[in-house]
C-alpha cells in the first residue's frame, strides 16, 4: 500500500469526525441561540401586551381581546394564545400540534385599584420551536457543505504538498535505491523539487539524501580498504602459494576453490569443481604411506576439530608434491553432512630447502667434528706410523714384519677414514690442476680393470675435443675408484660397466631445480652399471655418510659421500639416476676451465733417504711424541735436526743456528703463532731453506676456499718416509726456481 493511500485513510476519519463534531456544535449552538431568542421574544411580548390585555379584560371587552389574540396568531407571533379569566371565561386563539416541541410562557393578569392588586386572569403564550429546528438544520447543512468543501480543498492541498514535498522525493529516493546495480561509484540520488524550492533551505529529505550519499562514500571507502587488503592478502597468498577450497565431507565434492588451490593440483578452477577430494585426489594421487594420516584427519573432522596434515600428492607428471593442508568444519553442521574448509600450500620447495639445510648442517656438524678430531687423531696415527717404520727397519723376522705391515695398513685405513670424512665435509685440502679427463681415465684404466675383476665388462667412452677442468687429480682418481667399486659391488654376478666422459651444458632451468648448481659448461664423467639399482628412498640416503646397502664389513658408506663432497668442493655437481633391477648412473659434473693444456707436474725418480744426509732440518711440532718420532727418523737419514714446540721457542734458538736447509713445520701451533707466521720469520733468516708444511688438519691457515695456497708444499699426517722425501724434492725445486728468478 502506498504512503498516499495510507495517509488518506489516516486523515479521512479524523477529518470527518471533526466535521461531524463541528456540525453538531453548530446545530447545538444554533438551537440554544434560537431558543433563547424565542423565549426572550415571547417574554417581551407577554410583558408588552399584558397592560393592554389587562385593561380590555377589566373592561370586559372580550371581542377586542379575541381580535387581538387572533391577530397575534395570524401574524405568526405565537402559535397559540389563551386567557384564562376564571371558570367561566376563557379566550383562545390558534393551536399547536401536541407532537411538536412548544415553548409555553404564562403571565398573571392583574388590575390595580385603590392601592390594591387583584389578579384578573392568566395569559398563556405558546410558540412552536419548529422554526428553530429548521434554522438548526439549515445551519448544520450549510456548515456541513462548507466544511466538506473546506475538507476537500484542504485534503487536496495536503495531498498535493505531500506528493510534491514528501512522497515524490521519497519515491525518487526509493527508485534510486532500487536502481542500484551494485556499483556504488555510480550511485547518486537527485531530488526533483519545485520551482519554489530554495536550495539553501534544506529539509529532512535533503539530510536523508546526504546521509545516504555519506553512507555510499563510507561504503566506497570501506570497499577500497577491503579491496586493498584483499589484494595484499591475495598477493601474499599467491607468493606463499596458499590456496583455499571447501568441500562436502560426505561426498568429497568440491564446492568452491580459488586459482591458487587449483594450480597446486595442476588443474583449472572449472576442472576442480568437477572433482571429488576423496575419489579423484586422495584415492588416486595420495602416496600410499600417507593413507593413515588421511584416516586420522577424517576422524578429527568427524569430531568437529580443526586439524592439519602434510601429504605427498602425485602430479600429472608422476612427481610427488608435498602439500600442507589445514582443515576446519564450517558452521551449520547437521550430523555427518557438513562442509569442510581447507587451506593448502605446496611446500615441496620448502621441504627441499629444509632438506638442503639439514644436509648442510649435517655436513657442517660432521666437518666440525671431523676437523676437531682429525688434527689429534692424525697426529696419533703419525706417531704410530712413524714408529712402525722405525720398527720395520730393525726387524728381520718375516712373521714380525707381517704384523708391522698389518699395523701400517690399519694406520692407512684410519687416515683414509678421516680423509673421506673431510672430503664429505668439503674440508679436504685440494691441490687443483688443469686436467684432460679423457687422459686421466685412460691412465687409470688398468687399475680400474683390476678393481672390477673379470666378471665385469668395463668400457670407456670419451668424446673428442674434451674441455679441460681444474680439479685435484689425486682426489678425483680416488672418487672415480670409489664409484667404480660401488658399481662393481652392485653387480655380484657380473655385468656391464661404462665410463662415459663428455662435454655438457647445464641450463638455468636445471640449475634452479638443484642445490648449489650453477648454469654453465661442464665436463661430465658418467659411471653406469647394469646392477640391481636403487629405490628412490635409497637414492635420497645414498649421499649420507656411513649409509650403505652392503653387508656388515663390506663397506664404510663413505665412497659416494666422499665423491659428492669432493665434487661440491671443486665447484661441480653430482647426480644419481637409478631404477631397481635396471642399473645406476652416477654423473660427476666438473666445471670447464679455459686453459687449453695441462700443467705437467714434475715426477721425481731415483729419490732416496740419502738426500737427507747432512741436511740441517728445523722441525717445528707441538706434539712431543711426534716431534721425537720425526727427529729419530730424520737423524737416521743423516740429518741434523733442530726441533721446537712453538714459535717462541723457534726464535730463541735461531741465534745459535747458522744454517738451515729444510723447514718442516706444523701448521697448527700453540700460543697464538701459527705455522705460516713462524715460517715467514725463518725465511727472512734462511732464504734458501726448503719449506714443507705438515698437518693432521688445517683450515684457513694455508688453505683458502678449499685450495692450498699457490706454491705451498704440505704433507697430510700421517705420512711415510717416501712421501717426505718426495715432498722435499718438490720443496727444493721450488726454492731453486725462486733463487733462479
């Protein structure tokens, strides 16, 4: 119902009630006024006529009285009149209808005589009130007519004013609101006012429109804020790879999802809305080991609890992605039928980075542990090794010699163990040189064939025009030998082993998918066997130190980790490809260098202990046992040995030592002065002395970025007498080159 009709209904009853009251009041007032006027007129007539009537009655002029009374009636002054002068005299004129309302006025007629008053009769006047009622009715009808006209005019004016001033503007406001299309920026209400409307005279409707426009502005401002926050939130979700979806718990049917959620599962939003979380994702793509976790999450949701899980979901390519999901139950649950809301994030890369971090921390921990132990452990091995060499020279019994040989072999194994751990931790001191890997593999072929045995068909394939690489030759040979032995052990019944050396390029896409890999040119050594292969789980653990699939006593689990650490320390990359029952390929990628030719290292032949005969050797070693052992060995070779435990002792002794031919100095020394500082001080006094560093483990003193400083000769403890003689030859040649220059 419209406002106008409602107002009409609301106004009509009060207005007509007021009109009715007004008519009644007019009638009542008219009646009382007419009745009072009538009574006063009759009373006045009675008073004015009484003297004449009293005189005529006294004179007994009845005829004149009759004529007078008839005249009153005929003139309409009264309706009826009569004089009652006793039982025998009554004079009457006119008559009244008994049903009419009549006003009756009586007056005594008297005669005054001789100071006495005598009543002669009673004059009674009767007047009908019909004329009064006629006037009342006429007045009421006039009033009703005039009031009706006034009401109609007033109602019209009110309706017109209401329509123009209120209803039409309100309808315009309502129509403006109805026409809103959801775009507040285009929403505006303009009131169409009449010509007499003055803009500066704003009323409540204008205030209402201003309030609506103010609300619009607030909504637009709030929308802008919300949109800005949504954009930031969506941007953050996009960066974080977070997606949202909801699905029916019972059927698993996806109800809604955003683009992020769909992209996590490699689908479009439209395709995702046709899928079921339960039937199309969990049952077909979920990793078998994660089923139990899914069951536990379902139980938690049935109890109305929020929960979360980390799942491995297979992509279209078959690769498992790690998806972290949080779940909660949406409001409005009815029994087992309810909606589950979920937020998903692809954390595959995060897991990979965490694994990389864990691996790096493990490498660092092993490196710190190995580095802390290696120095003292290798010193101990050096004491044992040196004394075994001294013992071997004094015994002639073959059985006793076998015991010594066995002990020396054990020492070498202990030293190799620490070297392998240092290699895995990328703390092995490297002496890189430019190499032709094709030549290196060919030179190692006889050793490799001997290592694999006759049951394995070993084939070497090398590309022509191989690039050069710069790595530590001895460490690469050790890594290659370890990988070949691993391949041999994977083929207990024999098989085919291929070593393929080739040039290759790793692009940016490949580098981004692997840790610590730079895009560029590499020389690749691929060792491929036809053995039992490895599972994905085994591949993930293959580079862990001490992990092995071999029987107890058949392997240390350090071959692959050592090769991995060496390659990484050399700036390269190691990749394992394997399938169960199909074989394994291990690829070593070593970075290319622009050098075209190898730098030939001198080979010393005919070396013997006699070269130490007569040499003046300055031995600097902080371990007393090792210092004694080295001193005895050097003296047995004919050297004159001056020994000290630290730098302070060295510089106290040099005043009495005129000649030094060889400085044999430990890298790590006590009391703050390291080996290089001691050597530098000695070089200033003995510039022609050969210099050999020795250490069980050193870092940063003469090794930077994993490489020995240029021109440095260093022996890794424990070392043999033969290694010492060879090192002296290299150091002597270096001194000669400096002297010649």
